[in-house]
């Protein structure tokens, strides 16, 4: 199988951004939702994005943000991918002319395919556990509810309670394009990453991506 990409989400400081990149992360998520404990104010976005080397993508995460808020964030990080977790419709998500991920709460076997139909312009869908709010529960959902790769039309980014200990099983069960982790690589403080946990997580992903057999 192709190497599974890794996104370290909820990064709040430059040191953690550098640690994620050094460990081999493909993308780093910056949370622009004021209701999150991992919120990054617009004034800090440029600094965090500047800590990333070339070919490590910044991803800006929004939940029901106003158009002006998304535009202000993109002024700071114009090369960022976008990620939408709220009630945004496809017209809103596609209106910025930037590639975007659409987060999906997986509530049953048909949920992912339904969202593929609703968001044809999304570059990928991010599958997460259902939550009282808008994702970020840190809980694992039933991976059997993810359709097999041949039934999917879009790349799948798997999220929801992933850790170094369970990510290999998650990859085997769902065959995603990428995995997304936040709380699974943190210290006891939300928003502060543990470099050792980041490295262990990425190593587990890389090992699970290796071909099986001779």
C-alpha cells in the first residue's frame, strides 16, 4: 500500500510545529475555532506556519467561521489547506479557491458516502467520531462503518482517538490516505504536544504502511 500520510492537529506553538515536522509529519493543523482549547489566534498563524519547512502543509481548521475570519486567516497563511468541521455547506467551503477537507461524523455505514455526494469539491473527507460539539472528542468510532477503499471516491483522512498503540489496527481496518491525531500525541495539557509521542505515532504509521510479505 502507499505510505499513509500523517497530520498532527491542534498545534499551538512553534516548538511543537518544528517537532512534528522533524518527526516526519506531512501536515500540521492549526485550530482557528475560538471555542477550542487548542485555538490559535489569527495574529499567531503566520509565526506557526513559518516554523514549518517546505513540503509540510499547514492546515487551517474552522467551525462555522464567518467569511471574514477565514479570509483573515488565509491572508496570514495563503498556501494553507482548509478544514471545515461545522455546518458549512459546499458553496461556502469551495468559495475560497483553496483545497479543503470536510470533516464527517461517522454515524453509520452510509454516512461517508453520503458526504462524498454532498461535497464533491472536497479534496478529501476527514472521518471522525460523533461528538456533542463539532469533533475533537478524542474517541475512537467503529471503523467497520468506513466503506472499503474501492467503494470510496475520495481520499480518506482517519481521525478519532488515534494513538501509537492503535493506529496500525486503524490503518489495517480502513486503508486511509492519511491519519489525523491531536490528543493522542499530547502531554497532560491540551494543545501541548509530546515530541516522543509524536515520533512514536509516526513510526507506528510508517511501520503499518510497509508492504506485507517478501
